[in-house]
C-alpha cells in the first residue's frame, strides 16, 4: 500500500479501528509473503510477484484519436479473483495502483472496455471488481459504474491503473517500469507495454540458417530481452547494403496475456503479417504497420515476421542444391512458431489469419498454394497482390528452377559459373556483393521447387492443391499512379503505353486501340495519363485479383471469398507523391478526400493499421480516423468470424457507433458469387458494386475466366 494511502487511512481512523487495521495488515503481509515463496507469477516483473498468477488485459477504448482522444480512462484488468490487499499488491507489482474513480472518470472509456469483457462471456452481469478509494474501505465497481464497499476478504478481479504512455513515431518508453516478463516453453522474454498493448519485439523465431538453407523453429532457453526493434534482413537501401543475414525475428503485439493456466476460450485470433517491398526490401519495423492500435481496437494478437529478401530469400540455381523459396520457408517457420508459442501471449493457434500487402500478399498467395503450410493458418487477406503483366506475373505464376536460374543469371554475375562447387562459391561470396547486384540480378520470386511449391500457381479452379480457407482479396483503385507519376506525360495513348511496355518488357500498346480505354473529352494529357494508370493498374494487380476471386467462388476452392477496392487512401510519408493526395480546398486546407485524387499503391496500409496519428499525420477532412476505425472493425471481424461484417452487438458492446452507423448505411458485404460477383468499395459511406473493369480486363487478355482458360 502506498505511503499516501496509508497516511489517509491513519488520519481517518480511531485508535481501536487502527489496531484492527494493523492486525489485518500483518495478516495480509503474511499471506502476500507466502504468495511470493510459492512463486505464483505467470507474468512477472521480478522472479516472484505477489498475487499475480493471473491473466492480464489492457482495458483501452481505442478510437484511434491518440493524444486527442476523449476516451482517456484506461486500466489493466487483473482477472484472477483475489482479496483486496492482494489485489492491491498485484497492481503494485505492475508499477501501478488500484484504479481510482476519484481520479479518472469511469464513463470516459473504461465503461466500454470493461463492458466488452462481459460481452466476451468472461464475467457475469453482476460481477464486481476491486478498485481504489481515498478512504479506509475496500471498494468495488460493477459494469454500470456503481461502487460498493465490500468485505476486504472477498475475492474479486481487480482494475489497476494504466500509466504507460502513448508511443508514436518519435517517442517510445521502454523503461523498466513498464517491463513484463513472460514464460514460454523453456524461455522467458521481457517485453514492455505502452498505452495500447503488450509489446514483445525482436523475438527470435529461427536460429540463423545457413545461407541458402531452410529455417527451423527456434526453441530458446534462458532469458531474453524483447524490447528493441530487430535487425532487418539484408537489403539494398540507396545503394548501400543494410541489415543482417541473421534477421529471423518477429514482433508481437497483444492486448491480453494469460496467466499460468491458459484457458482456450479466452484466447484471441491471430494476425500474421507479411510486409511488402517487392521481396527485395521491407521490415517488420515499418512504423506505418505498427500493430498496437489494431490489436487494441480489434482485440486480436498480431505477429509480424522478418523474412529473407532478394538473393538470400529467393535465389535458385539449376543443377545445385540451391532450390529457392528460402523466404517462403521463413514464413512457414514463423507460422510453426505461432502454433507452438502464441498461446503464451494470448493468441489462439486455431484462429490464424495470414495477411500481407503487395509482395507480402504474394507471400500469402504462395502459402495458400503450399502443402507445407497446411493447417498452419485458417484465413487469408491479400492486399494489392501483384499478378498480371511481366514481371509482376512471376509473383503468382511460378517458374521452374531452370527458368528462374536463366532469368536472373546470378551465378554469372558473381563469377561462380565455372566453380567446381557452385554452392560453396555462392556461400563464400560477400553478402554485400549479393545484395548490391543490379536489380535484374536479384532474385525475388517464388519458384516451383517441389517442396514448398509443386505447381505453377494457386489452383483456384480445383485442378490441384489449395489451402481452402476464407479469404479477402482487393486493391486500391489507382495502384500504379505512384509509379507512373515521375514519367513523361503524353498526348498520345499509344506513345504512353509504349514507354510502359519498355519498362515491363511486355508490349501492352494494343490497349490504346480498344474502345474499353477510349479517352474522355477535356485535357488530353490528363486523359492519356488517366488511361495509362488504368491500363497499368488493371494489368498488374486488379484484373487477375478479381479473376482469382471469381474462379475460387465458381469452383468452391475457397469456402468464402470477399473482394474489396479502396476508394479512400492515405499514402504513407515514405512512399507517396502529390498525385496520391486529395485536392486542397478553402474548406479542407489539408485535402478533401471526398474529391477525386489517385488512390495509390500502399495507400490503405496506415488506414488498416490505424497509424495516421501515430505517424504524426493529420486527419485531412475529419473522416480519416472514423474511416480507419471502420476498416479495422471490418478486418478484425474477419479474423474473429471469417466474415468482414461486424456483429452489431459487438459494436454496441464496444461503443463503436461510427462503424455501426456506417454498416447500417452500406448494407451487408456479400461473399463473391460467380453469377453476379460484387466487390465492396471502401470509402466513407462504402457500397457494393458489380466487379469493375470487366471490358478493360478482357481487352488486356485477363478476363474473369483467365484461370479456367490459361492456368
């Protein structure tokens, strides 16, 4: 008990009451001492923390408004029932005190986050929780915020304060006060918390594999710190080799930590995140994809893994033991780690959703096609998966090892073709040399190796193996605009597409003669650019994404599939251009996102993760944050229920009324049905429309029945 509280009690009691109080304190000190002797702590700050053999939940009503939120009342729920003084000691062991209604307002967020625990079925409607008071009474609170003085011997869950600060792009507090140590198998890991989540960063999930060797699950022993961002996998950043070959670490965010006794029904769904970057760059430390806001709002556990990049992750060399897909082995190893250890962090290994953007989505697609990943995940989300024009095709239509070897010519580039032992030569080559080769000498695609991949693509028509799980697939509306922006402008569509053809190494100029891409009246250069963006976006991502959804629905190779297109985006600061920003108007000096602008590649990521304000970006028109709320609620619903339509009862229980109003306006997001396939246009006031770009995709040679005809 803090000296401040002791002082209040001593000044408000009579001599006889004081004697009773002192005897009670002695009794409870003995109890607490015995708790420490038997080591009851499953989540610990020190080896034995009195009374803390309990599941812990961060109570955070996260509206994504960060430092501007009015939902300012937070707490930590110590779920195990304990007498009052032991509960108080449990809070102290977390560096906190019992939550005090005289200091914080119950109705400023704690009401919703506590009521949600009842919605989950963890407590009955009449449950009470120990909280603090300024007097010498033992006070409890119920779900309606009513307080009652109870016998201090009663055993109840407790609500502690939550004083960990809000972290953001420029600030994080990893000081020991906020540390927590978690046992998993034969290892203990010390992470920390911020206001939203418990955070364990830099967890090794595989020992450093031999170069061009497969990874395997790491089962560590002893103790490790998990509070710092890990090294990224070796990559070429601005013509400099950055990172390490020893990079197979993961970051983990969770709103809930179970105690020693893990109850399966209390475990949360798991998001398994794969970053984008063309399979040549990327890191789990991308601040735009920080999972803290997502897990707090969506009540899921998030795991993001590093996987090997470029030649270290994807090189295959014919007639050698270097068969490629090493990055894919890292993804499978990460999923195996989740199956083995995620329960210790509150995640349910039976409810894992793999999710990726761009090359990360290509990783998801490869996992869907891989027998080695069977049973390791249970749903999938692909955002902006590249597929279509060469070279994007090779992310989804896999080549043989011989074709792969010929395409990249890495052996020749590092003078290993005449070596008696080509594998030894490649392993002896300086890591920087392999990293900094010209782009066309850096392997970055999956390959048919007959271990991880056995066919030339995802078998959506039922002709071969597929991991049949509920799936979401979609894109941003104008994916290619950001890549095309720096190129010269033309007033002739054929000339514009000829330049794109030279970059793609595939002739797409025939599209200029198709009525599907006729130019509207007005500024000719702008019309040509719009048409060029449309041809490029359709041909590199959109058309075959829709064809994937269509064929999977038609042949029932996936049990359910939901299609989407983002028509509101917010490009991350490290990957944007003026084209990707909404026009500035007198009414909206930061940009009016309801007006026309290009919805660029990667423009959905910070909305999906809820990191707009975390990155120091403004809400441009007052709707970016509410829209991000709705997107997280759709994505989290899919992870919980394999259905992106949130349960209205859930939204009410959590106080998510912005989303509740939006789904009442937008109607149900339907699964793709082959006779009349629809996609959800994600914007403020979302809507469902028939699959777009049908004539355009047919003109490009990528019709809806592409996989029936060509794969």
